[in-house]
């Protein structure tokens, strides 16, 4: 996957290359050590001074073919990892519409980062101070919830705080998706800044198929489709972006009598009853890869230590997924409040729950713990 991303980066337009110049300025060029959040303000002053004159102001939203993606993103002090997240999804999806909810308790302003991406055709709306909030019935679901000292003496105060966080997510994602639906946007990611949407390439080391528990015949049937190049996972490298891959599969139907899990096409992208697709999610731990591992399949002269997606390559087994995250076609999404961040609309999402088989989908989500500094700042 990293090699594929590098190939994409090598073919970028000058505008897209400039965003990686931004990333370079956000890191120490020699050893990849991340700058502190305090240094980011000075860094962006430098970016603005050195920016090409034609990148000085926002431009009209870029509309790549066959379509562009959208994203709903909640953030709190994510300035260290935000530029890479934007650069990656701008390239791989391609992401062009973004709605951001900035936590009011944030210490650092992400606006300079968004301003730079607006200069390369990304349409970004920033919601601050819980402007999207809708009060619920419970006291911790009110926008003006200011717990006093007595609140923390309550036996279940920690539970109220957790429930408020969950309610916050439900309100933001629901309002974001409603807005995108009103704009007739389609495929949208509902993930965090430490998560990346990736192609679900087959990995020979991924172990047995998780739906084939202690069933060697089932495993062999699946592996035959991989070895024969007929499974949809073997065709992922034939598309330059996630949008291009989806466009190729829309309208395609699994042949009669063929198990959908063993099919050559992924027919989940235009199912009218399931506009929400739950993807498996895999953890990349905070153990940094060695120098050779970081630069693996990266051309000499390209400093891969500047990127979390290349710097941290130790991934959990594909047989041990975390609870999933979603992509959703906003144009077909329900208008009701979402049920939760892991399976937005219940039965209107794929699968029976938020745990997804390792080989069932064309995409997956990579979850990066990252460095201690970036993790600590996110709270």
C-alpha cells in the first residue's frame, strides 16, 4: 500500500506537490522529528512567505473525475497530524469537501492548515463553538452543560462525561451528513484524524479468512479466487483512486450462484437499502519501524520519516480487527440521528454489527497510535 501511495505522490501536479512541501515544513527535515504544536504558528508564517504567488488565496473547489469524496471530521488539537491526513485523502480518495467540528476546548487553531488546503481546491467548512449542537433531553446533552464541583462527586459522573462525548459525536456526524446530503454529495468518510481509508489489499501473511473458522475447505475456496486473480481484492491495484474503483463497480452484480464473498465484483456501493458500509479497522502501534523499514519501497531522496503512514508500519493482524468505522453515501443517507460512530445507521449499514470480516470489503481503515507527542495533545 505504501508503495502505491508513493507512486501516486510522484505523479502529483505542482499544486499537490506544494501540500507536501507544507508537510516538510511541519517536520524537521533531517530526522523527521515532529515539531511541537507551539512551533506550528511560526511554521505557517514561513509557509505563507514562501508560497507561490498563485497559491495565495482559496480557489474554486476542484472536481476530479469520476467524483470527489467528502468527510466529516471532529478534531481537538490535531495540528501535528492533520496536514498528513489531508494530503493523503486529497490524493487517495480524492477528498475535496470537508466539514470540520473543532472542539471548543482546543488549545491550537487549525485554521491556517485549512486555509492552505483551500488554495488547492478543497472546499472546507469549519464549525466552531458547538454551533451545530441540538439539545437532547438529558442534562449532559445540553449545549450549556457546565458541570460544577458537585457534579464530579456523583457516583456515575464519569459515565455522564462519556455519554456526552458519544452524544457530541452523534450530533456532529448527523448534522454534517444532513448538510452533505443537501449538497447532493455522495461517498463520505466518517473517521478520525488518526485513521486512514486504505485499499484492502490481500496480504499473504494475514492468516485465514475470519468467516472460515476451523474450515480448511472454506479457506481453500477463498485462496483459489486470490491465486486465480478472480477475487475483487486482486483488482484493487487497477484503480488510481477510491472513487475510480467505486465507479468501476457501481452497476455490477454478483453472478447468480456465486458467493458474494468470492466474487470478482464488489456490489455494495449502490445497494439502495444500505447506503452505509462498515469497514474493518486495524491498529498500527506506536513502535517506530527501523530506518530500512520506513524507507521500504520509497525512492531515495524522499524522507519517509516525515509521514506517520510510513514511519509506523507495525500493524495488528488482519484477523484481529478493531470495531469498524464507516463510509456512507450522503445522498442516500437517512435524516435521523445516527446510532453511533462505528455503525452509523444500524440495519441500514452493511453487516449485522460493527465487526467486519478481514476479506469482506474493498477498503479498510488504518488506525495509527502515532508518536507520544501527537497522542498526548489529542487528549
